[in-house]
C-alpha cells in the first residue's frame, strides 16, 4: 500500500503556526518590535517583550494582549547591560523550560551628518569636529551590535532546549538589522549604518559558530527598509503605533510607500518558522536596495 499524500503539511498552520511557542522580543513596545510581537502572539505564541520603559510595555500588553490565541508579557530590561540581561535570563528561566524564538530588535539611531561638502576642510569640520562624538559611536555600537551578541549567547541553553524537545523544530534567533547595513550610502549617519553592517556580519558569525559547535539554533537577520516607528517618525500615538507620510516615498522606493505592519509580520513568521533558513539576511524593503543600486 502506498503512503498517504502529504497535503496536511502544506496547511498554513503547519507551515507558519506559532501555537505554543515561547518568544522573547527586545524593544517589543513600539515600531518593528511591536509588529513582530503581534505577528507571533496573535498566531498563538507566548511573547515576552522587553524594553527600558515599563509604561510602554504595559500599554502594549493592555492594548494588544487581549482576545488573541497567544499571550504578551512585559519584562522591563536594558539590554545594553550584562547584569540586566542575566536578570532577564533568570526571570524567563524561572517561568519557562525553553525559549523557541529570540528576536533581537532593540536599537537606536545616531546623530546626523551633512555629507554634501565638496571641500576637504569643510568635510573634516562637519564629520570630525561638528557632528561625531566618541560617545555617540559607543552608544550606538553598544545598543545595535554588542547586545545582539550578549543577549544571544546568554540564552543559548534555553534556545537549545527548545530544539532538543521539539521534533521537526529548531529554535531561532532573529536579529533586526537594516538595509542601512547593506547599501554604501551613509544616509547621513555613518555609525548607525556601520552598526547595522556589523549586525549582519555578527548574524553570520553566530550562525556559523553555533552550527560548528553542533548546537541546533538557527540565526538569521531581517533587514527592513523604512517602517513607521518611534525611530523614524519620532513619536507614537495612543495605540503605540507610528505613521509616516506615503508621499515622501513615491518615486524613491519601487513600492512607493513605507513598510506596513503586515509586511513585517509576514517576514517574521517566515523567518521564525522556516526550518531550512540559517545564517541569512531577509531583506524587506519595498525595493529600497534595488532602487539605490548600491549593494
Ligand atoms: N523603522 C525602520 O524604518 C527601521 C528600518 C531598519 C531597521 N530598523 C531597526 O528596527 C529595530 C527597531 O526599531 P524601530 O524602528 O521599531 O524603532 P523604535 O520604535 O524606537 O523601537 C526601538 C525599541 O527598542 C527599545 N530599546 C532601545 N534601547 C534599548 C535598550 N538599551 N534596552 C532595551 N530596549 C531598548 C526601545 O524602547 P525603550 O526606549 O523604552 O527602551 C524601543 O521600543 C532597530 O534595531 C532599528 O535599527 C528600523
């Protein structure tokens, strides 16, 4: 007798289902982190969100944690401190025996520079004297790069346990990098773009070293184009959501608009669930990189 056809494994819930999964999302209280939180929690995952501002996290739990098949739980933490990361590990370990999905999303932007000078002295004045400080470089690298390494390595045992205990599933780390780490323009912020390039390379190194150690955890990164967030819109409203004017993107990005919640949600579900994806950059940018032609 021949074996039955495998149509059932092609159902959406079997390809992308998040029921019963446990996730941690840093910076889950706004912007892209909140989009990722909703995409996992609405589809059944228990999602721990962290950030430095407790009120923001509590508002997300209150607004988005009701009447969904999953759950959202707030744990305030500063991911640039090793002590704070260890406390986070301790708190989650006390409640969970494993972690299925870690999304390192927390990030900050940097000071802006005007690169439109044609004279070397003017360029020096702007880039060396006026707009760049060592502390800005340190802050951005600490938040956008260093924490990816420390948060990921701190959670290795809990992540590994998830793979060991779940047949057909390997746990996953998703770093939120940026197209700013891919294109050659500084976009008027050298340190931010350098930090995102570092985040992409750190993803590859972690994926490689973890796999070489025989530990089964997939490490990928999502490189977003422009999405509405507190970083890009400078604020969020009473629903913790931000908005950007579509008109500013017409003619600049092939999609002709900024990214939407749903664009990010689909990318997060795909990256979290696809068991054959490891060490990769998933670019979700409405064609931004394509348009700049500058890879
Ligand atoms: N929006 C875009 O267009 C875009 C494009 C490409 C990449 N990204 C990346 O996407 C990620 C999310 O940014 P976003 O645009 O969504 O901006 P956002 O709304 O400002 O979100 C960043 C979140 O990170 C948290 N955070 C910052 N520093 C932290 C720290 N030390 N410890 C814990 N949490 C911290 C912030 O909360 P607290 O301030 O309360 O801590 C905030 O909720 C960032 O890595 C960013 O670089 C964004």
